[in-house]
C-alpha cells in the first residue's frame, strides 16, 4: 500500500514538472508587466477641459492678454516708427477669437467644420490686439496679417477682420497650395523673409499665440499671447 502511494505521489510530481516546463517559453525574454506608480500623474481630460473653461470664463485670459499687450504698447512708444515699419500679426487666437466655436465642439477639431466656420466671417476680435493694431497705425506704422489659413479662406478672413475693426492693413497672407504641408514656423519664416527682401519694409514686431509665429528670421519684437488649447509647430 505504501509503495502504491509513493508511486502515485512520484507520478504526480513528474506530471506537474512536465506541465510546468511545457508552459515555460523557450528562447524568450520575460517582459515586466508591473511598474511602480509614476511620480507624474497625467491630468484626466475632463479636468483639463474644465480648467480651460474656468480660465476663459473667469476673465483670467483677459488679465493675461492685458498684461502682454500693455508691454507691447509701451514698447511701441519707445521706438521710432516710420512708413517702412511693419508689424506681422497672426489671425487665429491672436487677432480673432475662435474660443466659442472650439468650446461648442468640446475642444475637438474637425477640418470641414473649421473651414465652414472660417467662411462665416463672424469671429469676434480680441480687443487687446485690436488696441495694439490701432496704436501702430496711429504712429504711422503698417500691419500685415500672416495666417496659416488656406488661400481658399483668405477672402473670408479679410472680410472678418475688417468687420470687427481691423481696417487699413496692408494685406492678409494665407497659405498657397504649395505651402499647405509646411509647418507654421517654416511657412511664416519664409513669408517674413520675402517681405523684408522686397526692400519695402522693416519688421519691427510679430504678434502671435504660437511660438512658431515668433521663431525664425525677421521677427523683431516678439509678442506672445496665451493659448492653452492647442499647439502648432
């Protein structure tokens, strides 16, 4: 009886061992499936959206805009402005606000919807930027709008700008088909270079909500407006 039990136990151990070894991967490296909790905790998307809404609806965005534009207006008083002086203004979230449209889409982006919205030409002005625009003109300087919007949206953009008070500017420069795939920095750098190399203007300053609006050659005094919703390289 003892011999029988011993045989059964030995058989069980051998079978278990064979099953264990059969389950082991061959010539493979085990991958760690557990990591310690990271020190950085990503903020949930719904919280980020709430923070953005609070920032805009509380008036905090206007406080930041006031401070940035006030510095630019003080700078303008300190420099010599001539008929050759040129300032380059971005459009979206710099001269015109698309916040209401973005919030209505829950801060998502659909190219077709954005295009249709641009063609409506009813975006409100960012009043702080409009004040700087008028200051530049009062000193005898010029303004050109340089935007990443496409050439098919240029007429609607010009109409919108004029409707909200940006009048008397030199031009609205939009992307040609050959420039659609360029990054904002490359596109805008090339266009500013062309303006200066025409020999007609000296760029005194650039105003934009993206760092790509303000990088590259011929920027002059750089005015960076707040934008916590999107980033463009």
